[in-house]
C-alpha cells in the first residue's frame, strides 16, 4: 500500500502484478524466518524472493518485459523478528512487547529485470509510549493489526503510540 502510494506521488507509472494462488497451491515466497537469521537479512531475502517470484510470473503469463519492484517490512525488538500476527491474540502480545520500548522497523525494496536484481534496506528506530491493556485491545479490535508486521501500521491509528522516530516515516 505505502509503496504504491509513494510511486504514485512521484508520478511513476506502474501495473500491479497480482499473485493468484490456486487452492492447494504452495506459496511461492515463504516468509518464515530461517533459524538464527538476523532481521535485516530476513527482510532483504524476502523482498528479493518476491521480486524473483514476480519476474517468473510475468514471464509465465507472457506479459511485456518490465522491471519488477517488490518490498517487505518487518519489525525487530531485541533481535527478535515480529512478523505478521496469526491471530488478534498474538497481535495483542506483540503490541505488549513493543509497549514503552524502542524497536526497529526494517523495509527492504528489491528491483528485478532480466538477470539483474538489486535491493536495499531502510532501518527506522521507533519508540512506543507505554500502552495500556485497553489501548492495545481497542487497537487490535479495530483490525489495524491484521496482516501487519509487528501488529501495527505507522500510517494508521498506531501513530499516536509513537513518542520517538529516527529514520523514514514512509
């Protein structure tokens, strides 16, 4: 979402390459962290795998050749990767872990064209205020934590949780 909005703001023309998985089909990009994998390496690996997967799908569909851009974001606290929560209960646990603490938000962007693949990682340091149980429950109940790394989106209502940010907001 944010990547597409950013491209539109700077007048970059693009087409979305949708991944239409069929029932029973294996997921082409596994977002499970590898044992002992550092957050920065993880997020870059996933973004690169998404770009490679997008390129393969573009070729399989006989679409006109064009660069494929992908991105992935993860949250890391004390070296632990916080991916997308599997449930709202897990989302509440993640937000409780981030409450009153600093954590890293890492976004990797990858660009693939023919045999060329380039990627870069952006790191932002974010500190949350101390969150009450009620604030966490309210946020999770609204659904903003669904499908979000670290169970929050800085562009939404979670912005009010942030007391300090060093790095890129977007």
